[in-house]
C-alpha cells in the first residue's frame, strides 16, 4: 500500500515543505487550505464551485452534523460525501472546540463531555469513542481525535491537566478507530501557550503513531507572537513523516508563517465569513467593497485573479450587489476569497517545488502589506475557524498587526540573505 | 435586414405559436420565460447559471436601476450587459408599475410621474421620454414604454382615462426612441378588466407599429378567470406579426394558458421568490422542502429534472440547508425552479413545432395538478413579477385555484376532441 503522505520538497532555509496526502477519496497536495463547510456546506458555494476553485479537501464539523441533521441520517443517505455532493477528501473537526464554546452548558470529565444541545437543549454525552463513531458514520477521510481546547489565558496547571486529558482521549480514540476502514485519524496537540507543554504534548502524541497530527488551541485571542511561538513549538516536534495540520489559522500572513514553521494543512472561516461582510482579499491587501471609491470602478476585485468573479464582474457591480443586499453577492465574494486562499497555498507549493519558498513568502507579503488596498481603515480580526464554528459564542476579535516581524523568527533562525520583512 | 420576429409554428386549435425574436445581443426562441433580475441580478444565481439553464433573455428593471446605482453610472461602465456579466438579450420593464406602487409618494399627470425615491426621499420627475432615455443608457435590447398600471378594482372611467394616458405616453415614447440604435421598443396595452377597453387599447397601440407589444395590468389581485379573460382580450387584438409579452404571469398553469391565448414572452418572480421560501416546482406539483417528510428523502427535488441541483443533491440535503439557513439553499432552489420554468416553455415550444401543443398542455397540467407533491397543504399566491418588484409594497397574495377550468375557455373555443381538464 502506498504511504498516506509523501514528502515532495523541503525548503532549505525554513521548515516549509510540499507533499501529497492520499485518502479514500483521492489525493490532495500540500500545503493545502481547506474551505470550511461546517454544516455540510461551504457557505454560499456549491461542490462544483469548490472543484473549480481547485480545493483539494474540504472541512466539515462533527459536532454540528451530529446534532443536525444527525450522523445516522447522513450515514443512511450514503455518507457525508454523497450528502453534500462532494466526492473529494473531507476532514471533520472533532467537535471538541464546539463543546468547549458551550461554556455553562457543558461538563468536562476524564470520561468525556456532557452538554446540552444549543439547538433544543437535549442532553448529550460525548466522548472520544463516540467522536470516532460519528466520524466513521459520516465517512470522513480524515477524522480528528476529540480534544479539550485549553482556554486562553490558562494557568500552567490548567494547561497541563487539559493536555493530559486530551492525550488520554487520543489513546482512546486510537483504540476506537478501525484503520481497516481506510479512514485516517489525526491527533491534536495542545499545551496552551507553554513551550515545554506544547513540545511534550506533540512528542507523546507522536508516540501513538497516528496517520497525521494537528496543532490545536491557537487563535483564541492571544497575541500573534504568542500564537506563532506555540505553533512553532508543536510543529517542531510533530514527526516529519506525517502531515501536520495547523488548526483554525488564519490571515494570509498566518498561513505563510504556518507553512514556514512546517504546517501542511490549514482551515479558516476568514475567506468565507469576510466575503459575506464585504471584505475581499487581493494581492495588494484587503478591500472593503462597501467603500464608495469602488462605486464606478470597472476593474475586477483582484486584477491578478482568474476566478469566476474576477473574470466576469467589476468592483462597481459587486459594490452594487452588496449595497442592495443581493444574494448573489455572498456567492461571488466567497468564490473570489476562496480562490485567493487557494492561489496562496498553490503559489507556496509551487515555490517549494522550485526551491524558492522564502522568496515567495517575502514577495507575497511585501505586495500584500505594502499594497494600495483600503484595508487599514478598518483593522480585521484574526479569527480561527474553530471560533467561526463555535456552538454558541463568537470570541472577541482582535486587530491583526500589519507589517509585523513574526515573533517566531528569533535570532538563530536561518534566513536567506537579503530577506527583509516589510515594515519589520 | 432580417425581421425582428419570425413565426415558426402555430397551434391549429388555439392561438399558441412558436417563434424567434432577434435582438442586438442575439436571438431567443419563444415561448420564452424571462428570469427576473430586478436590480441587475437574478437573485442568488450568476450569469453562467442563467446560460446553463438555457434562459434566452433576462428581465431587469428601469426604475430600480435608475435609482441604484444609476443609469448614467451603468452606461459609463459599458452598459447593463457588461455590468451584470450577461451577454444575451435583456428586456427592461419601464418602471411604471414601480411608481404606481409608491401610492402616496407619487403624483401622476399627463406630463408624467413625480415621485420621491423610496431609497432616500429624493424627488424625481419621470416621463415617457426619460424612460426611453434611461433604457437607452442601459442598452436594453427590449425597452418598455412607460405605462400607468390601472389599479384593480377601478371604475370604467378610471380604466379608460388610465388607458388613454398610457396610449399618449406610448406615442411620446415612440417619438423619443431612436430605432437606429437597434434597441427595440415594446408598447403596453392596458384597459383594466373591461374587454372593450382592452381591445381598444391593443388596437390603438398596434397602430403605432412598434416592434412588439405587451399586455400589462394583470395579476393585481383579480380572480384568475378575470385575469385570463382580460389577457385574451388584449392578446386577441395585438398583431400576429409581432412578439406578444404577457407581463408578470405567473403559475405554470398561467403560463400555459398565456401561451394558449397567444402570448410569446413571460416573466414572473414566482420561481425565484418561491425558491427562497423553500417552495420547489416539480412535474407533479409544488413541494415545500421544509416538510418533515423530506428529512431522509434521497431523491432529487424533481426526478424528471436535469438541473445542477437535481443532478447532485437530495431533498434531504436541501431540507437540511433550508433548516440551517445555509446561503447555498437559495442558490440551489432558484436554479431548480428556473430550470423548471425553462423546461416548461421549452416543452411548449417543442410541442408547438411538433403540432401537439394542446396535448402537451393537457398532459403537463394533469401531472402537475394530479401529482403527489405536498403543495395543497399550503395554497400558493399568484404573484406578478411587477408585484414582486414594486417600489414599496407587496400586494396581498391570493390562493391559486387548483384544477380549475380556465375561464377564458368559453363555449365556442375550438378544442381538440377528448381534452378534459383535470378536476374541471
């Protein structure tokens, strides 16, 4: 049998790499960005759109699908792929973050979670075994172990006990998983924002020899430097030979930094959610299409983009659709933003295969941060996809530092000569 | 120069016919259904969707576009076709109905209309000349003369004076129109619900020798029999050699009756609006996808349909999307409903070319009215597209009679032997 993950290129001056992950529903290339389809639908686009955008894999959510319409129902209809009309790879988040977000409505014990449904108050018990069972019913190509998302801030003791709980759950998840199904199981490293706990969590998880691993518990409101430092600690220990998924990140800069630190897979609600709010990503920064400067602008949203939206429509038209609350707007804006994110990771992969990743990294960020788009007028929030699909609450947004030198770039890190960070 | 309208087939036992209309942006076949794109967008679908659905022509609205984003702006961006990314024929409604719907906010005189913008209260004067000017700026392949929509109910005197006003405006519209532009101008016959006024309006309008004609002022809340009777009076007098547009109708049965009475073109918000409310048209009647019976139904919405929605998705999935308020739902439901309407008129055309229209008419309605769909639980409203795109108000809906014998089918009308109306 072919290995599930093939490493195809390594950047000589960072931990970045390119590879291919094989699943029951075909392969996808890494670095990969997974559009978020929480409730078996990437908001405002259909499965054909996703194929045209070149999405290699789509993310959905165990917790939400378990409650509505129900995993047994989806299974009886032939599984999640048939249900949502998507025949490519699917990864399902475990539901740990969603239960975490229920706050007063849940109880966490070593056994598992007890919570009341945010839909109708029904009481549920949910443990690592049931999380695997539900994801098996869905037919997820990549299942995630149930984890406890360590809150931010948390004391060292809290972070350690949470990490221990998650490790125990990962062991139970592995025991509940039947590798013969062909469905893969990924473990989630936690550890809060303590480097040694992050490293320990990743190392002990790696001992389970799962098909892949994720770093979770990030983008919870912590400063960007703290986030990247924690990500580096996890990614630095997770094995080279397995795909590494950095959960819930992020801005284009976050994704490039995640790639630089060795992550292969990403997901975030930012491109889809921001699209619905009128915020478009372009190669020269973000634009708020509601801005009156676009009233008579005949250009496509992003002159460097070849998506359905940019091929056919002007900024003036999109602004009109947004102003008139036309339901076509979310569709076109989502298509463009997802195309931007797919182009971002495709460009990174291409540069890795060509041995030019850090050059791509620098050029992309120079153009993006130094560009003429209107974004600075309204600083965006860094939003984790897990935040985006919380069960009840949306965590407070925080402004994204612009032109900031990544904290994880500490003295001693090897950089190609001449690389200067925009605004750094 | 080729004639703008070619008649290709006539039904021997009714006034139904098939033809082709040539415009600056290509030809379309009749009978034709025009999806309604009031604000330069058919709600929830894009221009490629419309092409794939086989829509030959799209309708937009002069009044709304004049106010937002403005006709001069659209003109400066290259016209309405480029603005909305649709390179096929476009017809624009004149705006008469929208001003009519402003009620207390407008004043109608022989000169024209004065009204306050429902967007921001700005005062506007709008007459037949400006209506032609605005539509020329938009670049509408088919412009509609400004008309006064006679209210329902109206006295004979009101209907007559309104009709006279509309005729005078049609003359002024013709004088303001430059045929050298290649844009066509259609007149609108009114006359309320008085047969003789309907006939006089149509006859006098025909004297202007315009490229096409419409019957307006229908579907304002009058009983279906009254509506079909008025439509028959107008259509019976409008010339054979020109395309005839029956404005704002209607249900599938309304459209088949309109074709039977000699109409070539239709528009209605029903397929698009009902889609957004969860109501799907099928060959066996309408279904309310919210119904719990579809919870685990693996069938496509309409087993006889080949649209993007029916090819890829189940009733269970659509019900889930609707229940979760997913923005993909309006898109998929709209695509299906528009496909249903396009199939309806395409089928009518095919049957006309084969000389079997009344057979098609009967078979379609038998299946549609006698089918197993769940619709009767919730009687639908007959909604005119003009109602749908009123400036301020939505007129009260009324239930659609089911299995009703068309009133316009009076003794003396020639019918193929053996035709029995379902439920009639």
